[in-house]
């Protein structure tokens, strides 16, 4: 039976906490001495400079080969991009713009392969917008000046959660808006800069390095729940 790997949703350090510890745990879960990692950069329109920065960061955590699965360019070889993902041991979804990234994947009819590879046992991890894309939904506004036009749109659903990243400064306004549109009792996760939400195959969540903020839809309101804190090391 294929082992379903956990999903790692990172917020990135922004100078506060090195991601090395998190990446080392990811490498351990991949389970290969020098894994092949496919990089999906649709949220930055497959920006090469961003890919190079991510390559330096990830390579610093351990021996690996990071290959850019080019999807966004107009002339992208989609068969080659699929092959890069098929041959990889893990899939990394980079940051950028959530809605733009999902628009590219939908336009290119590229969403199904993510779920297929996840079921086949490939490990997925993302950072910032990539983490949100790996969740099940996110929020946008048809009219940015009218809060009543907020609505959810589907993401990849690899992790059965709704999360935001780097939202500490605005008290997680977008996350709270998303949670308010979910059923009562639904929990949303605010992944603090420098932290990571690890989501197991059974849906169990764990905070890594830094506590993670949580909000719940309770009745007619969204309220803050107790933070999800990293487990105590024995």
C-alpha cells in the first residue's frame, strides 16, 4: 500500500527564523538520500530569479536536485513539466499570487496531476502563496471595495485546510474573511512568519518552530482559538 506523505505548509522566515530546521524535517520525510524535487512556480508566472533563490535556500538544507516544472509560459512544454513532476520525489509550490497561480493551473488543465501524485505518495510542500494553494480554498473579492462580495475559490486541496501566511500585521483579516464563509465550527490556520503547518495524511495538524494562529467560525462570528503550538521536545 502506498504511504501518503504529510504536507508541509511554510510561511517563510522573512528574516525571523531560518527554514533550515523545517526543510531538514521535510528531507527526512521524503526518505531519499538526494531527492529530486520539482519546483512549481506558477504563482510568480514562473519567474526564473525566484526559482534560483529558492534553489539556493533548499539546497542549503541538504543534497537534492531542484528542477523547474515550467507551466506558466505561453510556449511551455506541458508534457515536459508533467514528466518533471512524475520523476520527482517531492513537489515544491513556490510563493507569489494565489489567485494568479491557480488561474494558470486551471487554464492549463494542470490541477489533476497534483492530486494523482499526492495519492501515489509524493511529498508536497509550499511556501507563502504556495502553501495557500496547497490548501482546499482561498478568498477573493469581486469588488475590492465591497466586503459583501467576498467569496471562496477552490485551490488544489492537497491539504484539507484553509490557511494564510504572513498575516500577523493585519490580524489575519483575509483568513478571518475566508473562515466566515466556511461552515460553522470550521478552523482556519494563520501560519506565522518563520513557522510551518504540518498536515498528516489523517488531517492531524502540527505547528513547527513557531506557534500558529487559529480562527474558528462560531455562530455569526469568527473568533480566535487557542494557538497551535509546536510539540515539546523530550
